[in-house]
């Protein structure tokens, strides 16, 4: 499963997903600074299954139904790796159980 971490997430967070996931960051892909509309198109064109972000405005700025991948919106007090690691486990559980929607909030 291919998963992309948004540029506002710690890069080291990709290690926390383990070997069952192919995890890239926006920086790995050379997409830093792309606007949301262009970024979402690139995610779709490159065959990612999931996009992980903390951008709460994404759902209001874009028509997410036109994309074939799912988005996990992390709701957290901060975006430090130590805080977000707990949410990574919740994402992995949701994926394993196929318990997610086009946009799924993870708290």
C-alpha cells in the first residue's frame, strides 16, 4: 500500500508505519510547496492509496470525491512525531479493517 505524508508532518514518521507500507513524504517526491489542487492530482497520478495530513481546510477547499485515494486527517494538539505516533497505529488499524472513508479523521 502506497501512503504519502504531507509536508507539514515529520519525515521520520514514515518509519513508524513499518514494512507493510510504502511510505513517501511530499519532500521525498519533490512536491514541496505545491498547492493542494496540484498536490492531490499528483497523488492520484502516482498511484498513492492514502494521503496523511493535518490540513483541516483541505475538505473545504477541494472536491475530494473525484480522487481514488483516501485521506487521513490527523487531529492532534501538535504535529510532533512523539504525538503523532499514537495516531499512526490508529491509521494502520483502520486500513487493516477497511474502516475508512474518502476523508477519515483520526484523533
